[in-house]
């Protein structure tokens, strides 16, 4: 194998350096109200989770925390592009955090007007080369028939075609792989469906207690364990929930990531 032998690396070579003096920007997007064309009911308020996440992010060092409510697909993409092109090019920062609260599934997240594919969500962040990017998605699943409108990386706006002339719709050009990071590096993507609010609650607790000393994969593992046993359950009564759908974690981090 070409390159430097593994034994010649120092431990610090495998850690992202957080030395610029600016932790980075944390963006939180909370979509609760949706256009009638999407055929979904409005979400219950995520205000408790938003406050908890903001508090946890502040504790681990994020000072620039920006919260946005009820954004369209184009507004989300433009927001991320603007942050990357202006904020991150104007000064050096150590990391980037993105949290999204909305409806969604394994491949898409709901903006207020369309479904936004995870691939399209990630596309503006490709310019943040070598900066660790943490993306946490709390996606409540919906049973209603989704809208025909989907924003993905092939077409900016696409109308799905009827199947065999019928009334059912399908989405073409959906990325075949579930991993939203397949063209990215130095990023970790966490998608929590169904019981996302419990995962966020557990993650915020873990961050407040151990966010300044543990590596991010350990933090996520501990949050998932807390979620699987149920919040605020006495240890002697803890039994793992075998039917629980755990968060999906995709990582292309090339080093250990600590929030300090």
C-alpha cells in the first residue's frame, strides 16, 4: 500500500482540529405547516425539542445558532448555499451543524411545499471540503399520499408521472442508494424516523453531559441506547424495545470528531 505507514501516524493525525476559535454555524430548520397540495396535516409544535437542542448546542460551543421556520424547498437550498458561499468563505470555522424537524422518510424530507431529497439537501455542503459536517434529521413519517412534487438532484422541479395511466404516482430519478453521503466526505448524516423526538431528547441529554469529552459516534450510540430503553425509565425496569426503529447513521468522517 502506497503512502505513509499507519504506525507512523500520531493520534492527533486522526482528529479534526478545532482550533480556529469559531466552532462554526448551527442551522436548525423547523417545518410545521405545509401547503395543502402535500396532503399532510400540520405537525405539532417542536418548540420543546428546539429549545433543548439549542441549549445543548450552546453548551458544546456553538455560539452562532440560527433557527428558521416553515421554509420552502428552494428556500432551504438557497439558505444552505448562502451560508456556505458567504459565511464559510469569509472566515475559517471548525465545523458545520444542520438540524431539520419535519415529515420525511429514508430518502426525503418535507419542505413546506415539496419533498426534498436527502441528496439535494446535501448538495450545497459539498463545498465545505475537509470541514466536519453534522446533519441530524428528525423526520416524522406520514401515512397520507405524498405530493407529486419532488425536488431532487437531477431535476430542480419534477412532476411524477402516473403509473400505467392510473391515479397512483411514483418518483423517478430517486437516488437508488440510501446513503445521502455517497458523493461527500467529512460528514455524518443521522436520519431518525417515527420516534425522532425521543432520539432528539436523548441526544440533547447526552450532549449536555458528555458532549465536551466523547467522540461523536460514542455520543450517538449512547443517545440511541437511551432511546431504545425509553426515557426516564428506572434502570431495574429497563428492557430494550425490539420493535423500535433505530436512527440511520451514515458517516464518511475521516477522523475522530470531538466538539472541543
